C-alpha cells in the first residue's frame, strides 16, 4: 500500500530566525506554510544567553526566549510548525519532493531552505563544558565580543574569519591572544598583516589548546602547548573564542543545488533564488559573511516574497491547497 503523500504550497526547512521570518511572511501571504523545526528547534540562538543586537529588544533578550517569540508570531498567522528532520529531497521535477524522517513524503510547490550552519569547535571536554554553561566560550566575536570589553581573551584560528574576529575583538578587549596551530596563517596576506600590526593582539604560532580553564562556572584562562617543543603554559582570559570555521547544513541538497566549496548554497545575487526554480534559500545556509540573526531574518523575508512571486507567476499549475493524495 502506498504511503499518503501530502501536498504543500510552501515548505520551510528550519526553525531559526530565517525559517520563522519566512514563515511569518509566507503565512500572511496566504501560502499556508508548513515548517519543519529539525533537531534544534529555534536554531543556533537557543545556545546563547544574551542577544543584545537584535532590533526591538532595548534591554536584550535570551536566545531561547527570542526564538519562542518568533515561533509564536509565526503560529499566530497559522504556520503549521512541526517536529521532524528532512532527510532527503528530490528537486529534479516541477514538483519538489521532500522526505521527513525517511518516511513521510511531501510534494511542494515551493521550498524555503533555512537550515543554517553549525560552528565548528575543537571538541575538548572543557570547551564544551563552558560553552554549555554560557560561561565564556563563543564561536561568534561579533555576537559576544561586547561582553568582554576591557578584558583579556583568547581566540583560536588562522583563516580570514579568525583574523577578522581577532581584529574586531582587539577594539573591545584589553588584550587578544591568538593561537595559530601552524607556523603561519592560512589567511590572506592582507588579513594576516592587519592582525600582526595590531598592538594588543599577541600571536602564538605552533600553539594549540590543551584545556579551557575555569572555576566551574566561567572561564578563567586557557592552557596551551607548543606543538614543536611540547612546552605548556596558562594564559589568563575570561573569554575563549573559537574561529575555525562553520559547516553549513546543506548536505542533503548537494545533488540539486549549486554549493560553494565549503557547502554554502549559492543564491542568485540580490535574491533568495537558488539554481532550481521554486527552491529558495535564507539565513546562514547561504551566508558565510554576516552570519547574524537579523541578516538571517532579512533573507527569510526575501525568500518568502520571492516564493510568493514565483507562485503568482506560475499561476498554480499544481493544486495548491494543503491536501493529500494516495
Ligand atoms: C553561541 C552563538 C551566539 C550567537 N549570538 C548571536 C547574537 O547575539 N546576535 C546575532 O545576531 N546572532 C548571533 N548568533 C548567530 C545567529 O545565531 C545565526 O546567525 C542565526 O541563528 C542563523 O539563523 P538561521 O535561521 O539561518 O539558522 P539556525 O539558527 O542555524 O537554524 C537552523 C535551523 O535549521 C534546522 N535544520 C537544519 N537541518 C535541517 C533538516 N535537515 N531538517 C529540518 N530542519 C533542519 C535546525 O534544527 C535549526 O532549527 C550566534 C550564534 C551562536 C552559535
């Protein structure tokens, strides 16, 4: 017996700021969006305590609270928010096919991908402990640097983003110690030079993190070792920033969508369109530059508007109510 296939006018994959904003716009345009939350309902912001740079919250708000509010706003306009993980897609035809948890099949007129990206961490137990406690480990200098004003921090990484983040921190913090695993930067010469020429950034080459030190609640320092001499020493610090890259959550789309070498979905400039008609992208899944909640929300809006215009132009060649067939 064939499984019931559901038809959906607008399917949104992901429940971060991009997905919920897309849902608010799509729902208010009567597109009856169905949104799958994935394994991290609320997205990356649920892993942070304080969000102080999202407009509209003059006193700041915790990440989890903000995401509950976005969900409520999406549901207020009757977005169908569901628990489930999209495991497979087929974007080869006019109707886009999507599978939830490897079983349920959905046929969609439009798909909005808002699957975000995951910051890479070193994987040390001590790093994960203080990350989970919200006690001084961060993968986002622009988001969290402000909390370390006039303090001493350590940053790990050697690429362009790491240099950008170290330089950003140097303007806020008393001292930034940058740990570079090899004897040179991976970053472009110009970015490396910017860091080298900044007075309050100290660069330690051939240096790796052994342990993030703390008092059980917050970070107090970092134990490092020189990978050539094996010498160890402790660096006092209240913040430990990890800038070793991000992995966009886009593996399931790679057979159909154009991705860059890191896996970010390539959108048509100035739009949320991908190379497949009717499939749109928003948020960090396509953004390796800004990676902020407000930019994710902005592109979520763009994706819903692009999807709405696509449907209007297409003039519903497919029955668009959220019905099912066998
Ligand atoms: C610790 C931390 C602190 C931060 N602080 C700030 C801050 O203060 N201010 C700020 O502006 N930004 C901050 N950011 C960055 C911000 O969180 C991201 O830019 C933003 O969340 C990106 O939103 P998004 O909707 O693109 O994706 P995400 O928030 O990454 O959400 C992705 C969603 O997709 C879902 N998903 C993924 N794959 C699938 C799948 N196959 N099927 C179904 N669902 C799927 C996930 O479950 C998740 O719900 C911070 C990030 C981190 C990690």
